[in-house]
C-alpha cells in the first residue's frame, strides 16, 4: 500500500497526472510533495468530476466514515441540493475556467467551505485534471477576527 493509502499503480498514475507546465516548470515530485503536505484540503478530479487524489488534510477532515474516496463523484459528498452547483463548477473548470464558491456543510458535517476549483493545464494547453481546494470558512473567519 502506498503512502497515501493507494496501491502502487494509483500513485504512479497520479505522478503522471501532475506535470510541469513546460520548460523550467516545477518537477512533478515537488507538486506531489506539496499536495501531500498542504494544510488546505486538496482534491484532484478527473474532468468528469471523479475523485483521483485526496490530500492528507482532506482525508483527515472528511474522516474515515467516508471510506476510500477515489473514483467517487465529488458531488456525492455533499447534500443533493448542492449537486447542481458542483456539477456546474466542474463543467466550468473542465472548460478551462476557475470556479470559486461557498458551499454549506457536507452531509453530517458542520463546516462551511470556501471552494476554489481550478483546471490543471497540460503543456499542450488542454485541461488534464481539476484541482479543488477547500478551506474551512469558520477557521478563516476566526483567524481574521483574532
């Protein structure tokens, strides 16, 4: 089992997904290390909205009750009424645009999230992967007021 709880094949596929933006760009290993240790909750998606990677901080926040998130649609983690918002954001990011929006608590949770969904563009200019960064709005508000 790999360091992220994935089998070796999934880790290799992930390393192939994160690519440098071109000559002089960051090495894929740096990108993977950054995503592993980032304090924000980071989730990578396919262009169709299926989860392909979950950072340690996201895995911790989502909890073991969610089980293995790989292969699940991102909108399946939130209440049904939020699915259209998430589907629209995925479609916008898959088309090359960034989407930013607040979203309420996940099913069974209390955290309100600030979500940024961005395309990761390959060296040929095509959207290859989508990156979701989720920040706890309550924690951000508390740190800004303190």
